[in-house]
C-alpha cells in the first residue's frame, strides 16, 4: 500500500536535483494536455461554452453567421485535435518517461525523442487515441463514468513510457488492473494539490506553473508503486514492460 506523504516526499527528493528541467518538461506536458484531460471532450466543451455565451447576445439569429461560426470552430477543433493526436500524444509520453526515469535516478535524456522514434511513434499514437475514445464514449453515459474511466486508464502513458509497443488493448487493460482499488486514493491525491494551485493563482496564475513539476513527479512515484504491485501480483511480466529484473530490484530497494 502507498501513502500520499510517502509519494510526495520521494518526489521532492527527486526534484531537488532536476527542478528546472522538470519545470520545462511540465510546461510541455501542460500544453499538450495533463493526465486527466481528454482532447475530444475539452474541445467540444470550448465550442459549447462559446455558443452559449453568444446565444445570450442573440448573435445566432443570422443563419449565415451560425454556419460560418460553426464551420470555423469545427475547423479549429479538427486542427487542435490533429495536433494533439500526432504531436501531443508523443510529447506527453516523452514527458512522462522523463519523470519516470528521473524517479528511478536513471538517464532522463532524449525522452521527448523517445516518443517520435520510428519504432515507437505508431504504437503511442494508436494507444493514446484509443484510450481517449474509450473515455469519451464512457463520458456519453454521464460525466461520472467518464471520470472513473479516466482514473482507470490513468497509467496508460506511463506504461507506454516503458513499452510503447505493448499494444493498445493490453496497455488499457493493464492500467485498469493497476488502478483497481486505488481510484479513490488517486482522486484524493489529486485533490491534495488543489491548495498549491490556489496559492499559485494569487501570483497572476503564474505560480500554478511551479506546482506542475511537483504533481508530475508525484504521479511518477505513484506509477512505480503500482507497477511494482502489478509485477508482484503477476498482472504483467518484466518482458511486457521491457524491464530488466535485476535493475528493477536495485531501483526498488527504497520500497
């Protein structure tokens, strides 16, 4: 079992040596979408909010304006989605790998290049896209199922950071098993950062950027714990995650 205090303590120790690099990596991860974001849902929410606000001003009385506006937003939505899919997914997995490698005190260089490697790119894009589609479909059943599944699939980018070619179905299923019985605790872990983010907003929201490395480092520590549990409970093999038994044992002595 794990505790928030333990994860955060280890995250702080890691950040002491890499904070400013971790800060830059976190900015990139934040730009392409955090762990709980869904590009499909987010873009539709933006469109919905815009329509609602303009409806209040009776702008949509002009049918031509309606068509032009909707067409423009659909084009923007498509462009954003394509950027997120073909660029953002790989950057996200690369940034995730940076924090996982750093948490194990391993070489964390060239992590962003990792996602765009010809042997890794397709596997990452396919798996991340299928994950987002599943979360979107669950969200259609009401928001709660979508939130639950977003936590169930939380570890997918981390699994891909270990093995980008594990396969979409296997990565999603493994993440689901890893987070089984831990979803509420992970939710509480997320809530524990709200205070820091609220303090960050006092500095014209810029302060929130400095909290992101702390949260990302903590989530990497969480993955290492859940990964260790999965291996010990035979939910996956070392080969599934391209891990070396001896190296993993050495790095997990602290647990």
